[in-house]
C-alpha cells in the first residue's frame, strides 16, 4: 500500500458522453451475468471487446461455471471481488483465482480453457474484460498469469483507495502493462463525497462502471450502481475527475489506446478478417489449438 497526496492536476476533465445499462444474459454452462460492454460498443471503446459483470449469492447462478471453451486473437482479464475459480488450459496452465485476484490470459493463436468454481455456496462476484490484440500479435503463443490479491499494487489518497491492475496511477505502476493497447484498469473505492483524479491520454477510449454507490460529474450527471459511463473523447482533455455521491462509490475505471483495426468476431474468436475467422474455426476443429 502506497500513500500519496492528492494534488489537483486535471485541467480539462472528461465528462460523460452517455450512460449504458448492461444486458442480463448467461454464458458458459448457464452462469448468470450482466454484459456491460456489448458487441455494438466495440468500435466506440476499441481496444476493449467486452465487459461482463457477475455477482450473486445464489450458487445455482454460477455453480456450473465455464467448461472447456476456445479463444483466439485477444486477451481475457478476470478480476474477482469474491469467490474462488479454478483455471485450467490446454497450454498446461492451472491456477486458483481468489478474492481480489486477477487472471490475465493472452489467447494468442489459440487456447482451450475452463473456469470452474471451487465453492458450493457463498458469494461469487467480479468482472471479465476482453482486450483486443493488434493484428501482428493475434497468432502469438498463448500466455497466462495469475496475480494474487497481495501482488496488486494499491495506493491511498484522501478519501480514496485505488488498486492498480494495469497501467499507472499517481506514480504507482500496475501489475500488468501492454505496449500497444496501453490499458489502464483501476478498482477505486471512494468515501462519501470524495474525489479522485486520473490522468489519461486524450487519444485513449475510456469508461467507468459503478458497482457500488454512485458517482457525480462536474456537469451534474449522476452515475448510479450498475451503469457504465462512456467518457467523452474531448479534444485536449488530460484525464478524468470522479466524485462519489453521498453514499460513496466503488468503480472500475478502464481506458486504452485504440487499435483502429478491423474487428471480425465469431463467438470466442476475434480476428481482423472473415478469412482469418474461418481459419480459426478450421484450426480449432483440427485440434491445432495449444
């Protein structure tokens, strides 16, 4: 835990472009979740392809988990708030994702993996983010890393606690960095009425998802629990200023450098062209994934 002093530095903060309510759905073997970043937002929020939020105390909503399934062409980032999930993949990786931990997997040219709960009762809550890969890296070797909660850097500011999963915040480097997409992924806890500022390059697409409490922006826009706020790409903007409402807030702030490349998706395969998608299906059917 690193303590820092909050010195207002953001001169042109981004405001809310629009609010998005997620879509209730299920995935895997029937796991109930909310799809926050949907397919129709992939262009607007490039390089991010999907964000799912899941949270339930009912084991029937998650117990079947996500049995073996393939991926190619992007990265998956799973962040657990509560619960325990076991990962196994065809590249020989295995890990247990626990409360506060992160699982970062680069599918690359292809991997088959499973994510199954290791609990019969209790709360299961967290997020899965899909981060696109540039075309030049889509066929790279798969990669995997488990990041226990204790290894995720944290910083404290007046009224705020920040977990830096990726990128950098107030001089604290996150657990993961990516050269091309340059993702910022912060889990921020704000006390009632507290503010937090984060520098962001003007070229990055950014959004914030509120999963506890509510946020208020300078314009008066209120972002309640369960809403994603897409942040406007204001020319000359240098970051974002978040202020908790009277009940406080917990949010994830996510931003990244757009790739500006074509997106061709067929379920768990994300490539640049339809031809590459067809090849992905053929390779999977031929057992060529790791």
